[in-house]
C-alpha cells in the first residue's frame, strides 16, 4: 500500500524537526514555542502535536508538566549507555552483514558513504542523519531484524552526540578516514577486520564524548 499524502507530510514534519533538534536549532533551556513553530511551518497544531509525540518517543524531546516540550539535554549517562549498547550489537551485526551483502547492498552503502563524506567535508548539519544512514546500510544485510530495529533506535539517539564529537579540530578527518576503512573492509567481506574497525570507531567516539561531556559536567560520573 502506498503511503497517503497525510502520512508523507507527517513524516516530513518529523524529519524537519528532528534535523533541527540534532543541529541545535532550539534553545535547550526554553520551551519549544508551538504556536510560532506551527506558523513557521504553515501547519496546524494537530500534526505538530503528533510529531512531538513521535519525537518524545524517540527521546529527543521531553514534556514537562505545565511548561510544554523541551529538547532533551545531552547527557553523559545517556551517551555512555547508547554507545556501550552499540558496542554490544553493532560489531557482530556489521561483520555478519559483510558476509551476506549483495550488489544492491553494496551500492546503497557506497552511496550513503559518498553523501556522508560530502556532508562532513562541507560541515553540513545533515551529517548526523547521514551517519546513521551509512551505519544502517552496513548493518542491513545481517539478516537479524530485531538487531536492526534496535540499532536503528540507538543510532537515532547517537545523532546529536555524533555532531558533538565532530566539533574539535582533527576529529572530522579521523572520522572520514575510519568510515572509508570500514566500508572497504565491509565491501571486501573481511568480517574480522570489520568487527575490529567498528569497535575502534565506536569506542573512539564514546571516549571523545566522555571527555567533552565531562568537561561540561565536572561533577558527572560514568557508571561502571
């Protein structure tokens, strides 16, 4: 069944708001002004509320009693939790996918990497979403639908943190090089190398995040 116009528009609203949140387009300390946002987007508050419900489910915004919706703050605890969970699932799934991929999978992953690389080089705000697309393209052929679903959720939560790690000098070039090495090993079906590379990539990002967020929250502690 083809999606309805309403469904397409609803998804476009969700995607637009998600991109704005990931890129820091809302003041984290102020409630999101629904009236102004609805007027800006040229929509009624009904589809906006539906979008907010979806974004709250994704963990990107939070509702506070009598105050409205706020962007969920970046959290050291959440960052560690998300990236540790990725470390448990993503290396094995990506490695297995590298042994199962077909020509269409290879084409999709190569296209995703090209788009991601261009966005990162240009400093475009879409880099977070494109990073998720690239990683999911590598996971997709693994043949484990529950794992794919869980990783999709984790990578969605990773987006804002991914953007954060690219801010300091030198990390952009490192990330681009790691993505290329990962793709090359994956495309060649080198599953052991894929697993090792993805572990190093996620671990490095996690460590960068811990340093960044600890500097902002000096009293925070990482569990475990």
